[in-house]
C-alpha cells in the first residue's frame, strides 16, 4: 500500500503516508471509539449475559445448551486475542479500550467460573483462587501505574490460554476420561495462575521501588538546581552592589564646589589670582 497521494494529502509539500502492508496513516491515526478493536470488545461484553443464559438454561445440565454456551465462550476468547492484536498493530488504542478490554476479560471468565461452581461442576476454591488473583493483579496495576506499567508476560499469556481451555472443557458436558483430563488441565491452570500472580507481585514491588527512587532523585536534582539559582541570583546582586559602589566613589569628585574643582585644575597660583 503506497499511502495517500500528495495531491490528496494537501499538496506536494505534505508528508507522504508511510509505506507498508498495514492500513494507511490516514486510517491509522484517526482511531475513534467505533473501531474494529473496540467493537470486538463490545461484542465480548454482550456475550457475557448470553453465555450465562445458555449455560444455565434448563437447569444447566442440557448437553445441547451447554454446547451453545461453549460456542459463546469460545467466541469471547477469540475476540480477546484479536481485539488486542488489532489495537496494537493498527494504533487503535483508545481510553475506552484500555478500560473495557480488561473488564470484558474478567467478566466472561468470572461468569463462567461462578456459574460452574454454582452448578457443582467446579470446586469453589478454584474459582476463589482464580478470581482473587485476577482482581488482585488488576488492583496492583493501578497501584504502580503512576510509576510504570506492568507488561503482560509470556507466562501470563500461557496462563490465560490454560484457563480458557480448562474452563471451556468444564462448560462442555464431558464424561469419562475427558472429564478426568479437564480436571488436570484446570490444575495446571491454577498453578500457572498462582505462579504468574506471584511474579506480577514481584514486578510491581520492583517497579514501585524504582519509581520512588527516581522521584527522590528528581526532587534532589530540583533542590540542587533551585539552590544554584539562588546562589547565582545572590552573586549577581553582590556584583551589582559592588559596581554601584565603585561608580559612586568615582563620581564623588564631581560633587565638589566649582571653585575647588577649578582651583584643583589650574593650580594654587592661578587660583589665588
């Protein structure tokens, strides 16, 4: 894609759009609320109540309706992958997306876990561990956001994938060996949830410590700069006062009486005449 022609961009002097296989600069730089990434996030939010109704329909034990619920859950997980990728790849990051995307993620996963535990398919302690971790990490991100942003680690992405697969297997009405397999997949997801959660805590503590140290260093530098400015101003005032005093001392002979100045200039003999 070659971008927008110079004539269309406002004349030959305009900066041409960057080349590449992605959207043109005119489309990329005008990310508004209604872009594809935000639309996918909205779809995921709307899927949450639909997923809950499908999962709990007819008491929550109908294999057909649970298959429909699994399809809704799978779509939500897929949109979670694509909306973040599109937002980063095409510069479609918006304030709405920053807030709505994590809410949608936690909403669909939390709804699935709570419904499965309420139906008796999933132990409540697993739901508690996962939800406590997700909520705690979200609050911790806000705790350190003034200093830095905790990046999503590879372990966190693997954790999300493991949780999605495990919860999806529990949503389906599986029996026999598959039911046993889903339990071990869920255990692996729980272990990843705890381990990555502890790693995020470590990152948050380190980032906050470095941020506070940087703030103290900046404050100390400002104090030194302010002191230097005060010393410089005082030195300038002192130099000005000395210059004024020298000028006054030099100007004193001009204040003598005219006669004295004349006498001093012509000599005593001429003054007496």
